[in-house]
């Protein structure tokens, strides 16, 4: 499975999770935005960036790349996650799904998530 297919799985998991939590889910018409979907609850909109990882670390956690890389003929760009671009980050790993306020991850390049049984990382929304 390639990275685009992993990304599709992450987006599908995010849509399912937010729908189960009672949010309305809206998808952008193009891919030029810095967010992957918008969720709405109680007339409040949240832009969501979706990330995924199957990269297991030696400590048993999953390292999630929070930077977005892109490029064209003139060069490559790397953008770190920013609360200016989204309010929530949905992360899918084989351990499960996490939802974080983007402000908690602002400017970070990566995050390593352990099993939900480990207290240092918890889903923001259950």
C-alpha cells in the first residue's frame, strides 16, 4: 500500500470517527487547502488536518510526521503543522485514532504515540 492509500484510510477513519461523535463532516472541493476536512457541531466549525502512521519505533510507539511536504519543478517545500491552518489534528495509527487541538502540536515536526493504555497520550475526544 502506498502513502496515498494510507492517507485515504486516515481520511476515511476521520470521517467515520467524527460522524460517530455527532459531527457533520464537510469535504473541501480541492486539495489546495492546508486542511483535509471541516467538522461542525453546535454551529461551530473546526478545520481538521488528517495524519497517519505505520512507522513503528524501537520503543513500540508510532512516529507521526506532522510536516507536509510538497514540491514541483522549481523546488520542494516543507510546512510544519500550524494552528493558523487548522483547529484539530486527527491521527490514525494501528493503535487507534487520536484527536488533538492543533495548538498542542503547533510547529512540531513529529509526535510519537504509544498504546492508549499508556497515560501520557490520550484521545482528546472519546
